[in-house]
C-alpha cells in the first residue's frame, strides 16, 4: 500500500465554485488527499487513488460518507464488500471495520461527521 500524499490547503477554495473531480489529481502508484474542511465536528477530504491502491481495514470514531466522484472502488464494511461507481455514495458507520480498494483509478469525497455522545 502506498502512503497517502497530502496537497494544498483549502484556503484557495473558499467563496468560489469548484469542480469536485478537479480537487485532487491522480499520481501513479499513490493515494493523494486534500483536506477541504477541518472542524471539531468533522472533516471533508478529497482523495485520488491510483488503480489497485488500498486502505487496509480499520475503524474510525466518526460516521463517514463516501461519494464516488470518478472510477470504481470496492469498499468493505464489517466484512461485506460493496462496489461503488461514479455518483454512488455509501455510509461507513462509526466503529465498524472498513477497507477500500481502488478497482480502477478512483476519486472520492470523504465526509466524516463526529458521532454524537
């Protein structure tokens, strides 16, 4: 698995219309991320995965909404595989193991919302 490369801050995105698929670019053999919003209540991050790149199974303390912007991925939640395609979304519940593998080059918007206590 390649490490995640982070790019740019979100300051240049404020108060203007921006195309979602252009938020982050592909890099061969890599996963690239760009944080769009970061608050105590959650985050919004754009990701670009080269084909075959993956995030191994892990859990997160937040519910996470994945919106597929480009390409296809397999997202396993609690051991159950789900295929997402452009325009699809899937919610990964907090504290449930999940993993992701890019079937093709794949871009997503990840919205993480803090679990109410």
